[in-house]
């Protein structure tokens, strides 16, 4: 995934307002934690449109009861600005982790509304999106997808610039519902919902959430437009 992102970064034409970000990211989400590095690009075009691509690699990944390892998340999508301040945002995300006891890959879709403006004189953008897992199924090792459905609230602010770069901070808060790991032989996956003794064997619901935080350097610095909405 990281190779794909780097390829796209170099293959995309450099628009006058292209913004590249590189920095650190951390998350505490659904009882899991991670720390890593983030690389992304935003390409505004045709006044009302923007293409976004981001990759986050976490060499430190920890999952409760499953151990530690690494993870990688790549997110590709964009925005359509309907007015100066309001627009639509959407993306698809591929997320994988490889920890002590299991290796897992999951796909998610995001979609919702976005707002941009000034907060205390600093440019900021906000988003509220529905997030749902797709390509649900069972891996060859027998792991079932969690069928996540929830909401994601995101905030990104450009705090200031120094030299040729600007500093951003982003936060995403998620809350959602998942299905806990079940037994495919009796939880309804194959149309069978009875256990070995005839009892129920449904997957149980669980609710959770978390936060993702990143601090990145944005470049190139667009002199004279640092405090414009973006």
C-alpha cells in the first residue's frame, strides 16, 4: 500500500494548490492502540473539487488479547464544495494489521458533509460522516469481519507556518456498533443459527469508539494564502 501511495504521489500532476502532508499519528480505537507515521496529499481542482489520498503506517500496533505488531491504513477519496463553506466528503479505506495471533484486512466506506471556515483566525475544516464496513465475510483462517457501522467526526486545523512549511493537527472521533467474533457454523453465517445442542449461537453486538490524532507538516507553503480556508 505504501508503494502505491508513493507511486500516485509522483504520478499526479502538481497543481498550484496541491498540499502534501507528512507527520506522526496515533490512535486509541475500539480497545486497540497504534503509533506511526502519516503521508498524504490533497489536490484541489476545477474550483469545487478535491482529491485526497493518505497512508498511515504504524510499526507499533497493539490489540487486546491478540498481541502486538504492525498496521497500515490507506484512505482515498475527495470533497465536492457546494458553496464556499459547505460540501460533501467521501472515501474508501483499506485497513490491515499483523499482530501476534492474527493477520486481518478490512475495507470501509465513509460519506457525509464537510464545513470549512476560520476558528480564532485559523483555517479549519470539519466533517461528519457515516462509516460502514463492506466486503464482509470470513477469512481463510476463520475470522469474521466486524460489520462496523458508526459515525466519524473529524477536525483539521492549520495552526501556523514557519519557513517553507505549515503545521496542521487533525483529530477524528469515532463511535460505532460491531459484531463480536462468532462461530460461523451456527451464528447465521451459513444460514444455521443453532448450536451443537440446539441452542442459539448468534453473534453478539458491542459498542465502542475511539480517537485518532495526527500532527503533520504541510508543504509547499502557499505564501499569502496560509490563512485562507482550504
